[in-house]
């Protein structure tokens, strides 16, 4: 009788752990969420954005000047630049937000990554786990990070207006996808929905 009761208690405890494990957040923010269908989401993007997104998951190792050339190539569109690193746990938690929001806003906003203070091999492995529709520029010495005004830590997100002017830098992880979406609307889209 005791063994049957103990088994029943263990079964209930295991079920409770399983249920509680699924309750960690608002549901739209889990890191295990399916990667968006970027091809479908970004179909019909304007030519400068389509060119940018044709280099999804690419690590660009050409330095600060190439990064500036990329910013210039998407002038006329607002830009969201996310600084990340494969070893950064807050970056890992934030990446699913960037995946989903780049699919949602990518026809109106250019997204660019900056992989700072990281190894290319580790970054490529990270991007296999968290594919992106946009390229990331390697920044081993944080030269691009300085250009962004984002040297205080990881992650960081810089927002540029349509004229190419940096308007805001968020240092640290976004607490929720809704917070990042609100900043995209506020700083990149100027309040547009």
C-alpha cells in the first residue's frame, strides 16, 4: 500500500514539474519556439531590404567600414542593430524575440547583427541553433560596438532612423518580446504600428 501511494505521489510530482516547466513566461517568449518561415514572411520586401536578407545567417568579417557600407545601403529604412555573442546567456534568451520580430517587421525595418568578442566557429554554431534572416558582422575588438555606442555589456540594441542617425541604444537584454516590439515601433518606426 505504501509503495503504491509513494508511486502515485511521485507520478503527481512529475506531472506537476512537467506542467510548471511549461509555465515559464507568457508563452510567446520561449527559446524553443519554432523558427519563423523567413522566406514567406519577408517575401516582397523592398529591394534594399531583400538584398540584406539574402545574406541571412552570414558572418561578415570585413570590419567597421563594411558595417558602415551596409548601414548606408539601407538608408531610407529604419535599422535595428543587435549586438550579441554566442557565450552570452541573456543574448540566447533574447534571440527568439529577434527572430520573430525581424519576420514581423522586416519589410519595413532593416535588421543587422553584430557578433562581438566571440569566435567565428562558436558564432556559426549559435546561428545554426538560432537562424536569422539577416547577416551579423563580426566584431572581435568591439570596434563596431563603439560605433553603435554599445560597449557597456551584452546584449545591446541600437536603433537608427530612416536618415541613418542613431536615435537610441538599449543596453542589456529585453525582458520580453513585447518590450522589444514597443521599442521597434517607438524608435525605428516613429510610433507607426
